[in-house]
C-alpha cells in the first residue's frame, strides 16, 4: 500500500522550519516542498540522503562493470568481492 506523500507549502516551511526538519528526521520519509502550488523541492533526512548516495555509487560501479565486460576487460573475482564488501559495509538499513 502506497503512503501519502507529505506536502508542505514553502510558506509553512518559512514559518516552522525547525518543526519540518524534525518531521523529516524522525519520519525518514521525504517531504515535498511546494511553491505556488507546484513541487519545488524535496527534503530528506541526512541518513536517507547518505544511503541513497551509497546505493547510487554501487549502481555506477555495476554499470561500469557491465561496460568493461562488454569491452572484454575484467578483474579478479576475489578483488571484486572484496570491493563490494567494502562498499556494502557502509550501507545501514
């Protein structure tokens, strides 16, 4: 079941920035900031942002690996798994 997104007008953000930052930090859900009735920005907790950055780095590495395989390049499997373990240890669920 999909959750209803939290939407906050920018005027509410101006009036209660501290409360909205606390909401983002505690709920770990994104808050969509609107301006003139349209989406203008998305606010996420630092933990969510860092996790997303780690996941994107892993995806970049996988994409690079696929290109290298197609080009006939390769790496030792043990070295690949060691690097993957190192990257995955930085992700906290």
